[in-house]
C-alpha cells in the first residue's frame, strides 16, 4: 500500500526516542494490540508519502489493547441534482469528447424540440458564426415559454394546464471525499501501582501530542512577540498489531480531534493512594489524507485530456 506512511522505517530510525517514550498498558498485553506513534507535524503531498520527506521526529508511542470498536467507515459525497434539458445536453456532449463551445451550442438549441429548424439554426449560429436564426418559431413558442418560465419563475400554471412538466433530468453527482474519522474506545483498569503510573503517563502523552504549543516571534535573538503563534499538534500513526496483512483495515496518518476520559466508568472506585481503579478512554482521530482506489489495488493517477477547455472556446492561439 504505497500511500500509507511507512512508520515502521521512521520508528527504526528513531529507535532510542521510541524506547525512551514508549508506554505499554497492560504490561502483559500479548501479541494483539493498538500501537499509536506520535510524530511532529509535517504537511505531505500524496506523492511524497514514501521516502521523499525527511524522517520526522517521534515524540512518543503507546501500546494499548485492541479497542472495543473496530469499525472501518468509508464514504464519498454524492448529491442528487437536476441537470435539466440544457445541463443534460452539455454533460452528454462533453462525455463524448466534444468541446465546450459545441456543448454550449447544443445546449442552447435544446431549448427547442430536437431536430427542428430553430434548434439547428441556434446551433449553427453559435458553433459556426451563422448570420441569423430561422424566423419560423411559431410552433416552438409553447415549449420555449415553459422552458424559460422554469428558469425564472413558477411554471405551475403551464404544468397544471397541460398536465405535464418539463423533465428535470435528475442525475447523481460525485462531489468529493471526506477525511476518515475513527472513534476508538478502551476500558483500562490498572492492577498495580506501576500500571497506575503508566496509565497516568499515557494520558499525559496523548494530551501533550494532541494540543498545540506556543511559538514566540523572535528578531535578532530577542523575543518580539511572545506566544505569537500556535504550533500544530503532533500527528499520530495507528497500527493494529497481530493481524495477518490485508485482513484488517489500516489507518492513514491522523491527528487526534478529541480525547474523552471517564474516571468513574463503573461509579466511584478508588485504589489505595487515591488513584482511579479504572478509566474509560475515548479517542476521535481524523486522517490527514483521503483514501483513493489505488490504495486498494485500483488504477493509479490518470490524465484528463483537454476536452472542456480548448483554444477555440477560450479564444487562444491555434
């Protein structure tokens, strides 16, 4: 999966930092778990996700059990739209390799019943610069009136009177992708004072990396404006450990959007020394890169040929 960040390499090159700031809960976690690796923020283009960027600095790692919920939610933004007769003609012309100018001519001619003298005249005028339109439009006035009224006002009178409406040409459009959001939950109960301390450090590590830090504005080695900026929070890479490759969904580099901790998930329960007997940890993570077909064996980058914008339609040189 080339578009997933190669964090294994990053961890290997930051081995000492990982060992110094690594927390495991519980200590006898076994072979299955959830690994969170925090690293400094860096914007990455999709093509730079492999080895073209410097290795980021790792600021800590956490190994927890598998979460209660392991839900992979994939969605795209789709909307129904009414193309109308004009829109349908434009879409059809462009999908068949036509130019934008040709599509405009066909769309304008579509105001009249297809194949009529007036429709052909409009198309000729726009595409080839015809000197005029046919004046024989008497048989088209009813359709034209209803079509124009649909664009500027309420066509109900025509619809009610004739018992029909102009076909809206309903179509489905693809409007883009949403960045994936993951909601992970754990119930964690320390059994020893040592595990209580590890749990405290885990919470501090999560909050330290999900929150921004202040940055001063300096000039000549002197702080001019203290706390002038907020540095972006750390990014986090998440891995499910113990599963065979390809049998569990994978995360892309994410940022933590929210962290909710319930210190009394089963009512008030306190260990000796005043430490919580259990906590419930809920993390919402949002990925920083979209998922595309190539991530799952589909086609890679393709090129859009200039069928919509060309020299003729833009007035450019031939």
